[in-house]
C-alpha cells in the first residue's frame, strides 16, 4: 500500500489527566481533562493503527513500517513531549 495520512482525535472526558503514549517511539504526552489531541498518522498503512485504553493511559500503536510517523497536535500546534 502507498503512503497515506490519517487524522485521529482523542478527547479526555475524565476529570483527571491521562497519559497518551505513542508506540513504538515511547513518546509520552499529558492530556488534561476536557482537552483534545489530534494525532496525525503518516506512512504505509498496510498495518492497522491500534489504540489501547489502560486506566489513565491511552496507547496509540503505529503501523510498523518504514517511514511511519505519529505527530500530536493540541489547539493546532505540534505538541512536544516536554510540554
């Protein structure tokens, strides 16, 4: 399959922060209550994108292909791990 791009919106409806983890890069981002992240997935989507909910964590697994990338945006700006 050729390279593709897809958008995924995650919203935290809990009253406490959740950790969003991007795999296989192990990037961790704090998603505050009532806030949303938009995740842009790019690459060969021959493998499915997978989302796992584990108590206070949301783990997003990207397809394990060359050139695959996940990028998180909050309020239209790219979010860095240290923020």
